C-alpha cells in the first residue's frame, strides 16, 4: 500500500520545488553573510537541506523507474504533472474491449 501511494507523488515536481527553495536559501545565505547576521548558520543548514531534498526526490524517482511493480514496466512522461502509463496498456485494452 505504501508503494502504491509513493507512486502517486510527483517526485520530479517536488525536486524542482526544493531546488527553487535551495536557490532562494542560497541567496538569503549570501545576504546574511554580507550583513554578518546571526541567521547565517541557520540559512546554511536550510539551504543544504533543500538541495539534499532535491537530490533525494530525483533519486527516488530514478529508483521508481528502475524498479518494476508487478512485473510491468513504466513508460516515462516528460511532463511531471501527468502520471506514468503502463507499457502493456494496449494489450490490456485489446483484452477488455475486443
């Protein structure tokens, strides 16, 4: 059940969001260094965490692609908002409707 729920999460989209937050944190970190703020270490930790989450999201997606569920392969989409399709969808269609 957990594997089915993990397949529904758009990990590439989350990875790009974390990357955006990482660059926002990087800019804030550099600004905090420039003004010698006390928040410098906190912003550094948040920036590292955001980039690590970004890499983690793309790594999980690569693992999902390489691991087959139920012996079926997955067809990749370029759009991270659309779910993946099963490769043998055509054969399932022919079995059900012909």
